[in-house]
């Protein structure tokens, strides 16, 4: 697998490659914090991510002969389990040094890169048979570039009911938010939606687990919100994801659409 461009890079002691340039940073430590990485790890250890990974594997869109990229992979759990169960070649990219360092230490046999996929994906054209974006970044142009013509793009976004009980109790609003239409529009005209699947289950969460779920889903809690959460005690919480499977539009078709 060949990285794109002539970017300078560092290889960390834990084995990952750091391609992050000063212009790629909006803060000194972009992406997941150490706190968020820890929260995501505990969410995984509680088994709350298992239905998502099982659904991707069961769909059969990835085979052992494929090269797979997880764009915005975090600490790498989803990709590592998929690679273990299927036997495919696996590469993970994330902007967070803390997340990639954790991934490289825990899953040293896979390939890990620190880079800003909002700007570019550091691989050659048509490098992958599958690209994953699991509640993560959505760079349609770069995803299409690194994906083979016969490839598949797998995108997961929070479902309308995701964490609705916690959002209602802590944030004061339990609004249903359907992100599918917006996501399909984000990837058009380079991709077409082939099918979708909604994952939904209810889990009993204590306050510590609820804090981890909120932290790992980028919903930072203020002191008042943490106090409300602790006051709730153990509660049933809906966990929901929309899993979308896209196919790339042939480049000639895309070019004709643009000329029109």
C-alpha cells in the first residue's frame, strides 16, 4: 500500500505513522482526547459496539482478499475486530494522536496513520476495496479517489433515537434526528446508496456507563449536566445507528454529470 504525496512523516515507537502537518491542526491536540479514547474503550468493553461490528461482517460486503480503510478509526476497535473475523488487510487513519497511539499498541499487526482525512486520505488512487466511516469524517472526493471501481463505502451515522433518553434528561431535548437524507446528499454524485440497515437496541446503563457513552459520542458534559446524569441513576438507553452501503459512481458518469 502506497501513501500519497511527498509528505514528511514520523514513525512512533508504538509503530504508527504520523503524517499530520501544522496546517492540518485546528488545535494543539486535534481529534479525540485521552479522556474520549478511554471512554470509547470502556464502551467497547461493555459490548455496546458489538451489534455494529457484527452487522458489517454479516453483510458480506468485505472478504478476506480485500484491503479495507477505516477513515476516522479512533482507537481501532471496529477495524481490528472486522480484520480478525474476516482476515482482510486493514488500515486505520485518524487525526487523534492519542487514539492512533492506543490502536497501534493494542493492534500492532494492522496499519495505523495519523492524518487529517478532511484534507486528504494518504493513500494512492484505488487502493481499497472497502472504506469505512463509522460516525466519523465524510470526505466524498477523497473516499472515491482511494476506492476501487468495484468497491463499497460503508457509513454509520447515529439513528434518530440514539441516546434519546439521555438527551432528554440531561440536555433538555429528546429530538428525533434522522441523518440519512443529509448523508446521502453529502456523498452524491460520487456515490449512490445501495441499501441501508437500522440497528437499534436498548441497554441498561449506570451513570458511569452513560457518561462514557455521551463522551464517546462527542457530547461533552458540563458540570450541571453531569450532576443531572448522576441523579438519574441506572436507566434504559436506546442505542441506534443507521448503516448505509454506497457504491461508487463510475468516473465517466460523474464527469458527464458535472458538465451538465
